[in-house]
């Protein structure tokens, strides 16, 4: 797959089939993940793959409670436009179908609150999944709202500084790949001083 096709079309794919992800595909995805840059080459990351129905059953209620706290908090006082309502419905779908995802990746980082190493590795996993036709969606709900309970369910040591950075769902998508709509890059990019134009405009995506 062309690298730009992967970059432009790896968007959140929350609606997926229950079909299992073959081990060879998982192997390829995770090998790509650990090739990502790591600050000081410390590699202070751990990746926990979960496909146990019992574990997903234990985590599902925690996830739904966390998402509901988000809806009842920040988003309760926020006017949502049509696009935001679609995103909310998609996020709720992930929560409602949590136990049905065929594979999840829990990404942990040790003694590094910046995310500077773990998120490039996670993104590499998502790009590799895209190359295999597997859809992904990243979420931080469990790490924000139920971190201690999640670590307990997954058997993660609590005295070694491990922190849940994010969770990624994996599955073969029911929908089509495509370029996600975004604000034009020249509206969110500056040069030299905050607010100064970058010197270029992009009215439409440059790929596809």
C-alpha cells in the first residue's frame, strides 16, 4: 500500500465485523509498532492484546460508565453540530458493542507522562492494521475514568509505574475506507509566529 494512502485513509473505524484477526496479522501489526521511534531508545512500553470474552465482559461496563461520565460532563454543556452528533453516535456504538470487538490493544507506558514514544508506536500499529485491511479506533476512556480497575482486571503490576495510555479496537470494517473530513491545513498551521499564515493553502485533500 502507498504510504500516503495509509496516512490519508487510516481514520477511526468503529463499526466492524466480529471475525477474528489472524495471528499472522497481529504479529505483523505489533512488529511494526515496536519499530517506532522511542525516546532515548528506552522502549518503556508494553502492549497487551486482549481477545478474551471474559476480560472484555469485565471491562465493558467500566468503559460505558466512563463514556457516560464524559457525556454528562464536558459534552452536556456543548452545542453539537451535525458532524459532532455523528461522531458521538459512533463513539457510543463502540461502547455499546465493546464486548463484541474481536481484538483490543492496551498500550502502557512507564515513567513517561508525555506520550512521546507510546503514541507513535500505537499509530504505527494502526497504519500496519490499515495495510492489512483491519480497521482501528483509539480511545482513552478507560485510562481517564477507570485506570485502577482496568489495571486490576488485566493483571498489570501497580508498583512499577505503568500507566494505561490508550486502548485501540481492531476489526474488519463494515464500511468503506475514505479520507476523513478536516479543517483545511492552512487554517490550523502557522509560520514563525502564532496566527501568521504558513505560506500555502490546501483547499482539498492532496491525496485521493
